C-alpha cells in the first residue's frame, strides 16, 4: 500500500492525526528500563504497545540510534511495529540529502535495510538528490520546508523575489518535483501563519508537523491552519512530550495519557 | 590539534591538497576483495596504505556504510587511519542537519563514536542546528554552500536580493555563524566562477571541493579560482576517480597512481 494510503487508513482507524517520535535518550529512561540489555528497544516497545491505537504513524529519529551504535535496536524497533501493528506506518526521520549516487545508498538504508515507509529529506541540494527516494513510488518522501527550530528563519525566511524561501521550496516540491505524487513537507507548528501560506500553495499535500508539545506550538491555530480540504493532511508529531511524559514504572501509562491528550486536543479543532 | 591545523600540516607534509573519499561499493571491489570478511574495511585499508603519503585528508561518506549495516567497518576504518597515519585528519561526510537536541546526538556520533576530525553539515535549518558541531572547537564543521550535483542550482542559485542563495549562505557562515573559527564550506568544482565568488566573500576560509574526477570539473580553473591568499584553502576531494581507478589485483596501485596524478595536476596550478 502507498504510504499516504497507509497514513489515511491509520488516521481513520485510530481517529488520530498524532505521530509519536521515537527519540530514545537512555539517560531519560526510568531506572528499571536503563538496567535492561537493549534498553532502547525495550523502551520503544513499551511506548509502542501503549500508544499503537492512538497514532497514525511512528517516527524514529536516527541520530538517537547512531550516537550510541544502536542501529540494531532501530531495526528491531521497526520490525516490532511491522510485526505487531502492521497498520501503523513508520517514518524514518533522517533528513538525508546528498548527490544522486549517494542518495541511492541512503534510499537503500531507509527502505531496504530498515523497511521504513517514508523518510525525511533536506531539499537544499535539488531534485537529483530527492529523486532516488521518490522513485520508490510506494514510499513517502517528506521534504524539509519550514522547520520549527528557533534559527530556521535566518535561511528559510530569506526573500526570493516576493516569496519566502520556504514558499519557493513548497512550490518547487509541488510543481516540479512531485512526479510520483509521493512528496510531503515538514512544516513546523511554531508559526501558524506560515503553515497557512504553505497550505495555500500546496493544495491537499500532506505535512509532517513537529513543534507541538516540547517545542511549544499552539494546537488550535496549528490544526486550523494546517488541515487540508478533507479535514486531514497533517501528521502531528510529538516526541519528548509523549515518550518522556513520565519516568517511573508508570512511564508507558503516562505516555499513553499524553498521546490521548494530544489526539483529543487536535481532534477538537478538526 | 585543531582540524584546520591538522589539514595545514598534512598539506605541507605530503605537498598535497587531495582528499580521498572512502565511498565503498562492494560490487565494485576486485573479486579477491569481495570474497573477504569485512570486505569494506579490507578494501579501505588497501586504499589508505596506498595513498596515505599523497593526501591531506580522508573522507568516508556514511551512506555507503549505513546502506549495508557496516557502521562497525566505518569505525574500524577511522581507527585504522588514526592508529597508522595519525597526521591525516578524517572528515565524516554525513551532511547532517536537525534541531539542536538532535544535532547534539549527531555531534556525539561524529566526534565521540567515530572520532572524526570534521563533519559535513547542511545549513538549511539555521545556526542552532550548526552550533552543536562548532561548539567542538577542535573539530571542523563544513557547511554545504554550492554543491557539485546537476540539480543544485534550482535551489542554491535562487536570487536573494542581488545575491545568489549560496552567496548568502557563505556570507552568513562567515559573518554570523563562525564564532569558533572552525567553519568551512563545501563548494563544488563544477563552476569555477561560483568558486571565485565564494572566495571573494570568505577571505581565507577553507573549502572542501568535490566534483573533480568522476563529476568532471576542470582542475586548472578550479584551483586558480579556489586558492586562498596563502596558496592553500582548498581540500580537493576525489572518491570514485581514485578508489575505483582499477578493479583487479592491482587496484591499490591504480588508486595510488590516480592520487598522484590528481595531486600533481592540482599542484601544477598552485
């Protein structure tokens, strides 16, 4: 099934636009998890079991695994989702971007080694660095457009003629790069006005929206600015706000409660 | 020693501005190497032994290791260089870029897990995504500016006022981001005029220059446009043109010959 269809089915099945980011930081794990072998995988398993009926996607962020030589636990985590909750697609958040022959290698990593359903990509190097991913037609390619971090504007809000650079990226992705109809955009929740401008450029394109929760975005404004004409089209990611909601024996229940709260807050404005 | 001092010392010791890119593709290895356990590490070892006195740096490109689950062989390769040729710095070519807390994880990967001396970074997300790397003052942070791939211009040559986007990146990196004096730029060899414009903006800043060899840049024009006022300031990378110069039992000698040829071509115009 194509990634966008997987997402749509999961959104409807779980009545949720929430994606949980699996960004493991072992020092933040509850003590009884820290002690385990393969504590990253064990932690993720608890979070996944506690949230699988509340989400439309999972999004492991690769740096958290690379920093610790835990690529095996990343692979086990994705396999665990595929084996137990095959309806929930997995976005590999790696923000890759390199010349074509190297992008081929990254696509192999994401889609063949890990079996991810979608991947995040940096658009700065142009279409030949994006196409090795979009060529996997069933998979999703999610391009950085307007990110949620404090320093993003210094580059992404540069004026190119009468547009902002992020608008040019959105328009280029939509008009020139989306040959396989599987491109999406990363649009942060930290500025609803920008979300609205990008929505106006891209029709019903789906956005991955980080920045609610730990990064402080406003739920109502984000949802109202981001939804497409079908009342969908946003995948609202929260990582730290959900997975570190608790840090004792009840951390999984705390994560579940945080996921329910975010799901309901988002649904309230749909 | 600071990365730039390491490079300068290696340039002078080996009289070379050449960097060899370690981009292993096992299907391109000679048959007798393909058969070995840990063939990637074995291949790299031959290349390194055959070229260590001809180069100023090595640059492993991470996707080639990630695609095959060969992070251990990447680590062994870097350790092999450090143990045997400690004068030659290692650039981890990973083009990372992510929000600050994630960038911290990537910096841990590059500098602590792998012990690299420098890393390539994508600037699209802004200073807070760059600073977790530059904060390691001894290490080098090499930002993408104008890349050598065919599609780069669609984004990097957008006009921002009367400048190209890549010029704005160069100027921002130089004036606003270089607090620790350890930022460098990736500037492709495919357009010497652009190299000249970036040199004019950045004084004596060091550039990593890919695109000679397999990607087809012109050596004379590249060197003359890229050198700084000290007749240095460019690290000329070749990957495929050197490491796959031969593919039989004599592949290491072929790589050595190709490295000598590039070193001499570059030196001819210094």
